[in-house]
C-alpha cells in the first residue's frame, strides 16, 4: 500500500483519542495511561519482536519502552504527535540495547550492489517470506521498514521517530528495500 493510500486509509479518530488520552495522562489519570498501553501494546510488542529478533530481548525492550513512556509523557508538548513520539522512544530504547550489545564489535560492511533495483517484487512474496527476509536484514534496515511499512508511519513521522531528516528516511528506505529484495531472492550474504 503506497503512502498516499495509507494516509487516506488511516482514521483520524485514533489520533484524536490518543491526544485526549495523553492529556488525561498528563493530568495524572492512571487509567488513561492504561488505555494507551492497551491500545499500543500490540504495535510496540510487534516492533520490539521484529527489531530484536529474540523473544526475551523483545520482552525486555517492550518493558523498557513503556517505562520510558511513563517517565516522559509529561514532557510531550504536542499530544497530537504521540504516535511518532512513541516510536521515537522505541527507536532510542532499541539503539541503547544495540549499543550495550555491540559495544566492542566493528560496524558491518556494506555489501550492497549500488546498481540493484529499488523495488521489492511484492507479488512474488507472501507475508511469511517478507517476515523471513526482514529477519535477515541488519537492525537499522529492519527497523526503518518496520516503522514505515508495518506500522504505517509516514516519511515525516518516521523521520520524527528516528530524529533524522525526511531525506535520510527516503535514502534509508531505498537501501533497506534493496537489501530486502536481495534477502527475498536469496542473494543476501
């Protein structure tokens, strides 16, 4: 589904409900926070599972994300930006996890053919194939595809969540789609 169709398909009501819940949280209503957690538990758990690829690590990451949300919701100045703020927290928690895990490892090399096509041949792959392809990608590429396609954040929301410019989101998506295509075709080493 393209970005225009996703935006048209996205309902405004959940965002408004999220705004009201955030304001109620900021006013100290514990039940409002519980409602936010209930509404966003599955997307955040799915994000954590996809980027960490380990059940125990995903559970720990999810717990860390919600703890950070609880501690920081009072500092959210624009409740209408809750979704991108939430995934921004998730991203930073994931990056902190990676830093702890890979503190002494050298960064991986870039083994992508710069002339490779950008498009993922969606018609040849089902969701299970795509999930397996995502699992073979490096964490940064897996994360950007997860945010943009699976959680349907816009380019701007993804940029906001990752604290990077929209142009960088586009270039990372380009690279991640190439890598996913290679993974789906079995050419990713």
